[in-house]
C-alpha cells in the first residue's frame, strides 16, 4: 500500500468536507436547511476547527473534554464579523456546531 500523494490527500479532504456539509444540512431544522450557503458552511467548519485549535481543546490529555457548544457558536459568529463574512445568529450557528460535533463523533 502506498502513501497518498498530496493531490490524493486534497481530494480525500474535499470529499470528507462535502460529506460533512451534507450531514450538517440533514441535521439542521427544516426551516434552516437552505438558510446557509455551502460557502457559509465551509467557513463555519473552518472557524470551528480554528476555535478548537486556538482554545487548546485539541491538545487536552483528558479522556473526555467538556465542550460548550454555545461558546463555540458565539466564537464562530464573532469571528465571522471580524472576518467581514457577515452577521450570523449564534442560535442558528449553534445547530451547525452541534451537527459538526455529531459528524466528528461518528467519523473518528
């Protein structure tokens, strides 16, 4: 078995992100399924990962880490404002954060 090339890894990452976006859309409340564009969801996924990285959560050695999903949603919406990405409602973004967590837990 060979190690994947850089291009193969990029394709696998893109496929994984596409599957994650589909998963998130399925988990959103019916009235929100078309509320966010794919670009919005890509941005949120990246912002969530950035939050986990910058907060130190990913470096925790504890067996179980308690993550406040509302705090993550608040941070993502604040980052979107800072990045001039737009003004999003943290209560709506919470559903994306929650679905992202579910996706990660199912795909470990």
